[in-house]
DNA sequence: ATAGACGAAAATCTCGAGAAAAAGTATTGA
DNA sequence: TCAATACTTTTTCTCGAGATTTTCGTCTAT
């Protein structure tokens, strides 16, 4: 297991919530990323406390946690809102992700041991299977694909010793997940995503840093291009 | 002014607090960075609410805000602690800062206009003056020098259009401020810090990106070396 | 003497109500 | 008809008390 008591991990992902506030936080986060609460929407505590079945103060705390992830913005004395989205913001997110994730991958390739390699292969396999089942007709939810895609990218950089890079990367991944949902909702996962993942794995295991980071960059940037092609009204609301 | 309503800025720095929770948050942050609450210390709500003269729920909220800055860690059902410090952590912070800040400086040099140049020169001047007064015998508080040093570094990268990089950089700066206090408390500001700042300004205004980023990197890394030379008991507690 | 378990004390988490602020609505005057 | 003002409603912010959980000291048994 991971040693705890070290700051830069907002909340451990897999463990189950130990407090009502944290439970509400996770539900809210999912609902925001899924688009149930839309960008720019006002989040009224009085309404939401019933919906999520917690007290006002507790829900407030959950909202505060979401501010940490920059999925919610708090404005002085005027309550909370779902963080707005924009093309400029997504471009920023994407470029920053590239900066952090390539650096992390570079270190991961340099430092990763056998166990890391095994994890990379394993998570890639899980992701591939999810893609198969997804194309096969709803044998596998997109929820599950997202989960495995996330796991794959996380494992790739797991050998990077910098907790801070991983922490920031984590935040940015959640952010971009909101945008990716928009694009995946329209066009199902294109075929070449699998090929890109495969290429990254190959390069990483061959310890070919330059090649691996190059492909990863293209891979991330491609999502940006996909979102750019979306109709305006999906983004500017 | 800056347009608000955009997420990645935890709380606007200069404006005055609009809520009790935010006021408590700022006091607490200052006290943590100053070392009044020491790394690893438990932050008991029941005690602190009297000290900061707010209700329990309000103080709780202030603590939650500090979690965003990673100056405080919240552990499940076991309350809050001041984020611990370690040499490894500071090394991580420093390297990540270099990664982000050089990238930001690079873009700043590329995109900065006349107003940016003017701000760079101005903030450098203010910083230099603070250094003079500081060496001159306490005409100027170290508090003020910190403030201006911070402003200088912020202005340097202010022409970088990426809000996310600036946001992360902001967090890391606060973090490293804690460590820098440790080293500055012992040895007052060394003479060559001024020269380094001067060199950065010169290279930046000459639009010499390679040179500017190189000096900035050395500049940031030097603080790491200084902290590494500190006695162990200052860091590991 | 060490390990484990029981019980008391402290701290955290949670809730609902009251005070302060913002937003919305209606009224009045030009 | 429009603008400004006063009032009402909604929402946020703040506080203190009760329910759970953790923590710490003590006691017993091996």
C-alpha cells in the first residue's frame, strides 16, 4: 500500500469514503464530470442538500473539496458554481498536461522496474479488452472504459517519483475528462486510439523515451483536435 | 483587472477577505508558512476556533481551503494536520517548479509586450530596494522582501497565457516559501541573489530564452542546495 | 514484563436554526 | 415608458449542540 500522511493527493481514489462529506463529494464530482450539473450552473446548497441527503454544512464541505479539483468555483459571498468550460481552457489544460505527462513518462521510462513493466502490460490489456467489449455492443459500459483508460495512463507514469507532478496531472486528467465526455458522446471511440496506446506501450517497454513521449504528445493533442471540431453550442454555454 | 469567474485561482491574493472563513484561512496560512504551526502538528478545531475567534464549522472550512494549497492534510476521520516537510518533498517541489516556471518564462519572453517589460523592470527595482534596506539594518522587514520577491517572480511569468501553469506555480511557490524561511532564518539573503535576479532580467529583456531559463533554473536550484545544507533537526520533525 | 482488551476522555463529524447578504419584485415618480 | 427606490424572498454564511469515532490510560491474563 501507499504510505499516507503525505500531502499531494487530494483524496485517495480507490478507498471507500470515510465521511459523509467525502461521499457527497464523490457523487457530486461524478455528476459534474458526467455533465448532470452543467458548466456555469449555480450550485445552491439548500437544493442540493436534499438531493444528496446530507446537512447544509456537510454539503458545503463537499463543495469546498471540489474547489480543490477546480471543478467548482466559489465566489466570495455569492455561493458556488460549476467551473465554466471553454475551448481556450481546454487548450490550456491539454498543453499543460502534455508538459507534465511527458516529463513524468520520461522519468518513468528511466526508472521503471520489472513490476512497472508488468503493470503497464496488464493495464493495457484490460483497456484493450474494454475496447473490444465496447465495440461488441454494450457488454461494457463507457464508465468502465473511462476507468481503465484512466488506470492505464496512471500506470504509465507510476514510476515517476514526483508526487507533485502526479498530483497536478491527476487534477488535469479530471478536468479533461469533462471535455472528453463531450467528444465521445458524439463519436464513439475511434479505432486508432487502440493503436496509439499500443505504440506507447511498445516504445515505453523498449525504453525509447523520445519515441514514447512523441506519441503520447500526439495522443493527448488529438483529443484537443476532436473537441475543437465539436459544434460551438456544446462548449459555450 | 482580471476577469473573474474562471476557476484556476484558489483565492484572489490582494483583495480583502469577504467571509470569516476566508479571513481565518489567510491568518492560518500565514501562521503555517511562518512556522507558528509546525509541520506535522495536529490542528485541533476545538482549540483553534477560540484562537482565531470563529465557529467550529467556519474554521473547518478554512482548513479545507488550506488543503487546496496542500499546506494542510485531512485524514479521513482523524482531523487535520499541518503538511509534513522533508528533503525529498522539497527536492520534488523544486524540480517541478523548475519544469513549470521555465516553461512559463519561455512563453512569457516570447509573448510579453512593452507593458510586461515595464512591469519586470519595476518589480525588479522594488525588490532591489528592499534588499538594500534589508542589508542596511532593519529598515525593511523580511516580510516585505518576501512579498516583493514573490511579486518579481510572478511578474516574470505574467505574460504566459496558461492559467493552469500559473496556478500550479502559485501553489508550489507557497510550498517552497515554507522551506525558504528555514534557510533564510539562518543565513540572511546572500549577496549573489541580487546578481542572479539582475541576470534574469537582462536575459529576459534581451529575449534570450535559453539564457534566461538557464539562469532561472540555477537560481531556483540554489535554494534547494541551501536547504540541503541545513541541520537535519530543522527539517525532520 | 509484555500483549491484549476494556473503558473513559477527547476530538471529529454532522445537523438544524438564526443572522447577514444578495437577488428578485413591486411600487412610485418623472 | 423608463429609472430609481423600497420591500420581499431567496440564498448564503455562521454558530452551538448532539451523535460517532478515535485516542489514551489502565487493568488483567499469559
